[in-house]
C-alpha cells in the first residue's frame, strides 16, 4: 500500500473521532466555515494553539453573509 502525504509532506495515518451534541456541531461548523479551512485543519490548529488566519474566498464570503443574516434575525426577535 502506498503512503499518501499531505501538502506539508506529513504522513497522517491516525484517525480521531468523537461525539458532539447537535448544538456543539452547529458551533463547530460555523467556525470552520468562517475560517475557510477544512474541518481537520481547523481542529488541528485550535488544538495546537496555532494562529488561524482567515483567507477570503467565495466560500468564506458566503459563510460570513449567512452568519450576518442569522444575526439580523436574532436581533429582530
């Protein structure tokens, strides 16, 4: 079997899984979308106290727009 390296030349063969409540998942998904990173990279950076720099792209723009619309709805209630 051939080893598959990631973009930084690391061989990642460990799988980590854990359970979350629907509310926790919602928070995680929102933060991942706003970061523009993959969920894996977001979690690894948070766990290793590395800086998360948001790089704008269409996906991040859409996540920010959706988050702002949600905030507007909550404010109106």
